[in-house]
């Protein structure tokens, strides 16, 4: 039997309107759908003939082991099926795609990659800022709040880079993140947190590095969220306005945003599939 294939697909940060047309076509062709924890559940309506397996992985919670997920993909692909592995955000950013690609290719399985909008980019859009504004930084650094062995990243090197820092998986240790950066950056460095970026549950906090941990905890923010630090964040406004003192301000969930179920209906109505 000819092997099937595996599609590693980024589903974006939660707003199904951000799915690419290529992603929607991949979903419609799926025989097996492996869904990550943070993927909107309504996405399954775009894969009407697929067997759906939920393989959630989320920090601090019970998660499906990575080796088991890889074996599942291999098993179904070797049965000649089209397997779509749906990851939140961008499939190639902090999603262990490299391990999956190597594992599948070693088994002789074709792998296709479909990009999605990273939650870090969605957080920047929510704040109305450019992460690479040339008047304020030399670039952007996407990092996680801990390395593979659980140790923190080199905050000193990151502070010296003069880039905007976009920090993933940092809310459970936001005090450590802030302390690590405060050892090398001024307390007045602009900072922000965006939780559930692009979704109806989105909440945005604009603050300063010295107040980051306290303000985030006081606001009740937690995972999933993106922490942003750097001079370019100084242009952000939690409420979308460009005037007034907004340090420490927070804007909570926006009920006017399109519900995921409505987004699915709109995709189906416009024939994007």
C-alpha cells in the first residue's frame, strides 16, 4: 500500500477567519485530524469526513505524550490516509514540528507544511504596533520563557540584542521572567501582555517592566498569553487609542468579535473550501 501523507498545519491564534485558504482545503481533505489543545473546537466542521483525535498539550496540565502523537501520525499515514496535524498558532514556531518532520521522514512519509498566524503576531496586531519599528529596535526575538531543560533563557543576551522580545509560555513564571529582564533592562521599559489574542476572550494589558508581574496578576491574566517587552511596545495602547496615560490599563474580552462557530459558517458560505 502506498503511504499517505501528513500535513502539519498552523491554525492560527484562535480566530478561524485567520485560516489560510490552503489550510481550509487541507482540512476538507483530511481522513484523520489530530487537534492540539488550543485549536478552536469548531474547526472540525471544516473537516467533515475526518476522524478527530484530540491530542492536547498544555503546560501545567495533563498532556498527550509527544512520542505517542508521532506514532499516531505514522500509523495512519502508513495506512494510506491523509493526516492533518493541527497546531495552534504557527506550526513551525515552538510546536515541536522539527521532531515530527524528522520522525515521519525517517518512516518514508511525505510531510507538507502549512503556515498559520503565530499568537505573537496576533498579540502585536491586538496592540496596534509593529514589532520591528526601526525607530525603536533592530528586530524581534521570539523566545520561550524556559529552555528544553527547564532553565531560563539568556536574558542578558536578549536584553543586549535591542530587539522586541515576544515571550511564549511565560505566564506561569512571569515573576521570574520580569526579574530576569530587570537585571539588564530599566524598570521603565515598556511591556504588555495579551491573553487569548484574536478571540472573543482577548484581554490586553499595557504596562512597564517593573510593574509587569504585579499588574498581570492583579488583572487576573494567565495562559495562554504572550508577554511583550521592548521600546516598540511603548507605542501600544490597550484600548487602541494613541492618547492619554495607559500604563497599567487593561481591556477585557470583546463580545463583538466573531464567534468561532460564526467564522466556520462564513468560511463555508463564501466557498473558501
